[in-house]
C-alpha cells in the first residue's frame, strides 16, 4: 500500500511547522494537568466525583488507548504537558532557541539506562498500585506531580527528554504500540540526508532544537522513539521531513530484536489479562487482594502478577518456539517473534478499556460541572446520574476488537516468522489461546 | 527577547497561577463538613457553633459512603449526604443548648459513633425546668440482671386479657405501668383465680392499654431507622451489624486496639421473654437514654425526646405481646 504524505497539504504543513498552534495546545494541557494535580490534592476524596480521577483515568485514558495510540501513535506525546516545564527550562525559551542558552548539566544518559527497562519498571510500579491509584484522588495528584517534577529534574541533569525516553511509565507502551499506527514521521529522501551538512535535525540550529527525543530523524525506521514533536520539520533546511499516512502496523514488518521491547510486549499483554480478570472477573477475592495494598494478600497478588508477566507468559512463549528449527539464536527468535504480541496486546487493551470506559464515562459530565466536589454546577450537569453507556454494543465491540487483534497478530506473526525463517504456527496458537482467555474473562 | 516569546511566557505563568490559584481560592471559601465512617474520623468538624434565631447554613459532603444527617431532639427530616456531592442544610434554633447531630444511615459498624454537636448560644425564651428521667428517680440499676424467673408458654394475647382484666386489682396509673416489669404485674395477680396463661394475657392487655397505636407506629419507625441495624427488623438481635459487633468484641479481647471496641457484644434479643418480661419501661428508658457503656449500644438521650423513648419502649414490648391489630 502506498503512503500518503500529509505534509504536502499546505495547511497541515504550516500548522505543524509553526510553533504557535502547538504552544496553544501545550498551555491548555499544562493548565489542565496542574488543575488535575490540585483537584487530586484538595478536591473530594471520592474518586468518581473528582476531576483528577475522572479526567485522567477515564477521559484521558479513553482517548489515549481508544483513539490516540491506535490512530496517531505517539500523537499524545506531541501534546503531553509533562515534559514541558523541564524542556522550557532546558531550552531557556518556550519558542525558538534564544541567543543565549542556559547552562544545565546536559549530561548524556548512562549507556546502561538507555533502554526501556526503567520504563518497564515504572509502569509495573503504577500497575501494581493501580487499584489505589485509579480510585484515590490524593494519590493520583501526588503521582501526577511527581512525574512533572521528575521530568523537570531529569531535564536539568541530562540532555534532551530523558524522562520521556527512559522513565515515563506510559511513554513505554505508547512507543511500543505506536508502531501499529497509520501515522509516521519519516524523511523523504535518504540521499539528501547523507549529504546534509551539520544534520541540524539532530544537532539543532537557530531554527529549532536538535531532536528532543534523541533520535536521528534521517535514520527513522519505526515510530517507537519519535515523539512527533515536529522539531525536525522546523529545523531541516532541506524540507526533507514528511508526516505520512501509511498502512496500519507498517513498522512491525521489521521485527525488533531488543529484549526490553520484547518484554514490554509481554508486560502489556499480561497486565491487560490480569486487569480483566481482577477488575471485571467474578472473583471478589482477587479484587480485595488488589485493593488492599500492603496486605499479605496484596503481596501474593503482586507476586502472581509479576510471575504471569515475567515467567508464565514468556515461558510458555519460549516453550512454543523452542522446537522451531532455526538458525537464529533463541534470544533473537524470542524477541522478533514476540512482535506478533504488539497488535494483540493493543487490542486486548482496547477491549478491556471499552468496558471500563463505557461503564464510567457518565462521571465525566458530573465532574465537568463540579470538578472539586465543592457543590458547583458550572455547566448544569453536576447532577448527571451515573449510568453505563452503550451497554448493548459493549460485548460485540469487545469481541470484535479481540478478533481483529487475533487476525492482526496472526498476520504479523507470519511476517516475522518469514523474516526469521521459521514457522509462525506456535505463535499463532499462543495468540489464539491468549485471545480465548481474554474473551472468557471479558464476557 | 522577542515579543512573542515574552507574551508566551506571560501567558504560561498566568495560566499556571490560575490553575493553582483558582482551585485553592474556591476551596478555601467553601467550608464543607465532611462525613466519613466513624473509624475514619466521623464528622469533620464535629463541633459547630450557632446562635439562637440566626439561621445556620451548612454544607455537607461525604468522603466515602452515603450518610444521613439529623439533629437530635429536633423536629426535622433527616437528609442524605451523598459521596462526592454537596448537600446544603439550613437549621434554625429557638433554644440555646448543646444539640447532638448524628448519622441516620447505616454506614458501617460504628455508624452510631458518628455524632457531633451544635453549640447554640443565645438566650432562652421559655426556660424549661430540667426533669430527672424516671429511671433515675426510681434509682434503678441499669446493669443489674433483671431476668423474669417465669415466662409464658407462648406470646400472651392482649385480646384474651381484655375481658379478664376489668375486675383485676391493677393500679391503672401510668406511673405504675412504667415502673413495673410485666413479670412484676404477673406476680401481683398471684391471688386471683386466674390460670398462669390468663394472667399473662391480662398483663398483655395492660401493656396494650398503656400505649396508643400512634405511639406504636412512631416507635416502629424510630426502631426501623435507628435500632434495626443491630437488633434486627424483628427484634431478634440479628441485625446486619450484629455479627460484626460480636467479632469486634472477640477481636478486642486479643488486640491492642481493644479500648475502642471494648466489650462490644451481640445486640440484645428483644424476642427473649426472660429478659424482656423482667424489664420495666423505666428500665428500658434508662438503657436507651444512657446507652450500653461500651457494649456497642449508643447513648440516645441526646437524640430522642422523652416521648420518642416511650414510643420506642412501647414498640419493643410488641415483640413479646400479641396486640390487637
Ligand atoms: S513519553 Fe510520557 S511524558 Fe513524554 S510526552 Fe510521552 S506521555 Fe508525555
Ligand atoms: S536536517 Fe533534514 S536533510 Fe539534514 S539530515 Fe536531518 S532530515 Fe536529513
Ligand atoms: S525531532 Fe523529529 S524525529 Fe525527533 S522526536 Fe521530534 S518529530 Fe520525532
């Protein structure tokens, strides 16, 4: 399938190249983010009526997982407010680079941390405490503030967006799943880059900053680490950067061989399954264990959770691909075949989130009118009653999402198996079993 | 610095100040009374000042489950307080004094601990002389055992007692009724030609004639709202919290936090004739008024009016006697 270059359309190109539209969105997002922190800290402790919980974990999550990631990849990162204050400090400006840049430490992140293991860990930490985090405004407020300050801190110590690249708990999976999105930012012509002097897209110029995400746009082959910040569109003197509409999951044709990314796929797949079981399943015991953070039941829950993610799922997967005759070392086969789990995991999350979001979406109206639970009624919707939405299409939509995920992952498996020169059968069976399990948990 | 950069920075700073300042400002200006389950703090604040003749506007919110709000000894409908929502209540006080407000929803095991006070200052229009409750003037020991040594074989029937009672030597004064237990009245009929069963029926009729259907209905409603959570809808001591109370009592024997739960015990079974037929209305009044001192039975003196307590005692005896419908 052909790609369509969106940046050919002058309106889109200008909107992306100009700093003002993005800045306007940034300011609104930052205000919303800080308001969410305040609401979490001083608003009502009843999560379902507090702006921080309702807007972050219901509204934002819904937009992120159902729209932004599947269709725009790292589109959220393009407008995310978390790294902004740090980045502005680092740049010494909010628009184009100033004549005099402030002198921060600007260190390079040590090699051992230049992978997404820290993100895997930060995600798991939040995941293990999620039952409390997702329902307690105070804790949500504190975590949001901590992310903001961590991003500021890292910006002053390290160069570029160290927080986004190596620590952000959501950045990791957005990156992983952004490979499936039908949007990409790439160079138009490799030859132009080869001869390009100074590579301002990476090193910066008076027109803009060097890639804040520490990638060289000229070498981009997948979406994972490009934050769609659009700096390179502004800095490239040869107009060699394009934003393209492309077929879904184009990046997955070239499987990754990195273990951190492979495990990210297992972490996301496993946590979707565990959440579906604990939050939507009929077992009150599991739910209690997940909610009683710190109790011995919770420790068992945490251990089981981690075991599923790090032992059971990858273990079964390894067993499955053990016998495929192949010249590639097992580790590499493991990493590249696990690519199939990326669309599968994404669709698991879509299916799980559908029920979570539709059940709770009606809180959004009430929280909009009375964000702090102080008895306001800004838009006259403060007393909107809680009511699950679209209950009749929930089950069919979830089933559809899971089936699409299965077909999609099977096709991906076929491609990556071809690439690795083995059979895709074990992986397809694995995906089928996982999907059946998920279907059973959800319905 | 370029103009655009400067304006952007101003916008950002103003935006951040607004995002922080606006919520803080409005939050500081909205004094809310928070309701939480007693184990998480109960009412906050739990002491409220008011003045006679000045309407008191209060805003309530619940931080956890549905609670209710009512002020004791005041003629008011209880108001529900919903989690995350704000409920406005306006109160008017005619008399100075210390009023007790309390939760009217069975929010949890310690529901009845959810109380606070409203201190109303000002001058009184008609000073009412304080009366001593009957159980005090009778010098009853509320904690002494009072079981009836003899009990009837079934529920005594007031209707059968009616015909017998007319020519019996029973003191018809309310004073006599309130200060004697059914068993004592039964005993006083020893020298009549009646059988034991007939004597109990006569007692049942005597009890019925000392109450009204209105009082019973009122008692029933108070009971359902305030007592049934522990004592059970049908008086058998098996309300929804009964098991938890027993457990809390057992746990307190073994734990350091025993002070709070001290001696929590199973709620009294009002269908037990031994216990109930040996208790006079005055004794029950005293128990309700004073509470069970750590057993889990709250003190209701600050909440119910005297009439309400008599209504309740009248209703509680209906678990023992078959009244005419
Ligand atoms: S990686 Fe995280 S902090 Fe960075 S832009 Fe994306 S979501 Fe925001
Ligand atoms: S600045 Fe443009 S042409 Fe030069 S290396 Fe970067 S993308 Fe290629
Ligand atoms: S500068 Fe270009 S390559 Fe780098 S993150 Fe931004 S958009 Fe992606």
